[in-house]
């Protein structure tokens, strides 16, 4: 067993007195894809927010347990911004910032002090290529990112998340607001990106998890029901609930 | 009922139509009825002010207690008073609005601050005048004058700026901020690069409304050094900057107040003249605010 790139130990999250995540533990080796599946409102997004500590922006929230990145507790990383740069995030609804396409992708590099034009040009092009958006926008990089179609904006979001070459890429139901063709395009991209980074894929589509993930974690009502290699979970789940969810009998 | 022809409107639906028409007409009537007096007032003031209006009226000195001459002194007083008030209240109000909306945690303390701001907005201006007198003059020992009057107006207009800043900030969607935070931007970087540039129009509208408010108020300044008459230098830079920070001053609103009721035999056109100038000034500034809002709405970025 290779050392875990990302490991959760008894991670719990509360909003006020309401528990959103209950002692979840699992680990992901480097360059693996972990699929996280489960019904809506079961704590999947809260889980992602504790990884890059953006949970701290939410009033009345707190967490217990540990998130270990290469064995280091993220809570002990002194510079929270450097942590967030190591982790790319893509959310369900595409968010083009009200800036040009170019500035959208260059946003994060600029915030960490990269202002050299050639360097930024190169970065913007390679990220947009990685997100299969380059050919559609290369002639209009000055256009507002918010004017792109939903599917294009989601790929812009992905390009932006890649702009700091994160070591972990988290995607939170990236396909709910986009069309199937774009979804397939992004899935292909992710399979290639896997060579360079570890991917956490939160999804409502169990078939998407089956296509892409090396391992799957099933979360229901704040609790981790079961996690393991993808085919094992789909074919011989240890818990009856897992089988029923993955076969689409509830959720 | 289920056997009825579905294409023939039922009596209920016919009634619904009638009620919808009635609602539309009654709201329209009230709106028109409101516009008529406004139009009448404006026409009346303009007609009565007409004989007084001239370039000399705007730039001339007040003489014979306002019964003759012009309104240069009060005009300059209102100008500097408003400018000073803005210089004080805009930075404080905008910074407070940004703190309350972008940083303050959702707790009892923040809610108490917001209740205080809302209550401050409801305090009558005469109470603000007494507060200014008590706080700045009696307690801090500052002289009555342009500065203390502007400070009093600032306290009065603070809630306007705070509220409009908050509203402008909340028009920027939350997920823009989250996207930036996830990219490793600090709160301040997010505010500076995304939030403020996209709420600028709304904040500016609040600032402009404060100008209109400060220019029109009488009560807060009449205790704070606004006077009936001062000698203004006939020429030179002091004609353009007639008052020092601690000097007493004239102002249009106060001038209008005094000549309208305290001086017998005041020619009508003099009263209506200064009313028209003040009104035009405020309408002009409000128009500016609407224009800014309109322009910024047209180039909406998302």
C-alpha cells in the first residue's frame, strides 16, 4: 500500500448544533481517483470544504478529527493560502468571475505574485488547453468569462482550478449544470489529469463514479457507510444500503 | 363542472379578469395623482422665481437681509458644507459597510450594530442637531462652524452610506467570493479585485444621495454656525473660498428658511429664487445618481 496522499481521520463537521459529517475516515493514494457518492445533503460538500479549510468562512461551523495532506495535518499548515493553492476546487454551478477569460485563469497566479506577461500567457494557454476550452476561446480571451455558455464556464472554472498546478483536484458534482457532451469531454480531461494529480470526485451519478474512480466512498446521512475499490463496491458491497444506492434503488 | 366546455371562461375566470383590471387601474391612478402635485409645485416655484433669476442673482452678494442682491454666499456655503460632509462620511461609511457585510461574523454584536444603524436612520434631523451641539460643541469644545456642521450632517447621513454600501456589496453573488477563496485569495484580495469593482455603482449611488441629503437639511446646521449674513470678500481667492473650517457660514437651506419667515416685506421672487436654486441643485444631483445607476446596469457583467 503506497503512502496516502490525502487521509481523513474521524472527520466531523458541525453547523451550529447540527452535525453534517460524522467521523469519516478514508485515504487516497497519489494519482488515484476517489469517487464520493451519496444522496444530496449527506455532507459531501462539507467534506471538501474541510480539506482546503474554506469551511472557516462559514459562520457557526466547526470540525473535529484530522485531514492529512502528505501526512501533515492541514490545520497545522501555517499559511492557509498556500494550502488552498495546493488543492483545486470545482463546484456544481459554473462560476465565471466577472473578468475576461484571460483574467479568470490568471486570477490565482496573480494573487500569488506572478505578473510576468510571458509566464501568464503560457499558463493561461496551457490551462485552457488542459480544460479543452482553448480552441473555442483562443480568439476572444478578452471576452467576459460570465458571457460564456454554462458548459464553457464550467471548463473555465476547471482551467482556473488548474492554474496553480494543484496536487489534489476536487470536483463537486461538476456535471449537474452542463450537457452530456461537455460532461464526457471533462471526464476525458480528468482521466488525463490523473497522471499529474490526485482527484476527488464528488458525484450524484453512480455510473460516473464507476467509469472514473479507482475507489469509491459511499456517504449517507453524514456517515461513511463504506469505501473500497470501485468494482468491489459495485459488485460485492459489504452493506446492503450501499448496494441499494449504487443500483439506483434510493437516493 | 367537469363536463363544461373548457374553452368557455367560467364566471370565476371572468371575475378574475375584472379584478385584475381594477387593480391595475387603481395603482395607476394613485401614481398619476402623485405626479400631478409634484409637477404643479415645480411649475409654481419656477414661475414665481423667474423674475429673480439671472447670473447676477447666483453670483451676487446677499444684501438687505436677502431682499436684494444674490445668493453667492449661501451657495458657496452649501457647496463646501456638502463637500466636507462627504469627505468625512464617505470613507467612514464605506469602510463600515464593507466590514459589516464582508467580515463581521453573524452574531448578536453584529445584529446590534445593524439595529443601531437602522435606528440612527430614523432619528429626526433636529435631534441630530442637538446631538452635534452636545457632542462636538459642549463636550469636545469645538467652535460652531463649517466643520462641526459638516460633522453633524455626517452623523446624520452615516446610515444612508452604510446601508447603500451593504446593499451594493450584497448584489455581488456569494459564489464569486467562494471561487476566489478556493483559489487561495485572501478576503481582502477578493474584496479588492472582485467585490468592490462590481459594487462600485451602488456605493456611488449612496454617496450621491448623501450629497442631496446634506445640501437640503436645515435643522442640523442652524444650531451649528449657519448664519443670516456674513461679509464675503468681493474678489480674489477668498470669494471662491469664503469660509474657514471654524468660521460661521451661510447656507442655502438656512437662507431660504430665514428669508421665508423672519423678514417682513421680502419680495416673493427672492424666496422662490433660492428655493428653485436649492431644488434644482438637489434634483440635479439625484438625476446624476440615476444616470450612474443606469449606465452601470447597462454594462452588467454577469
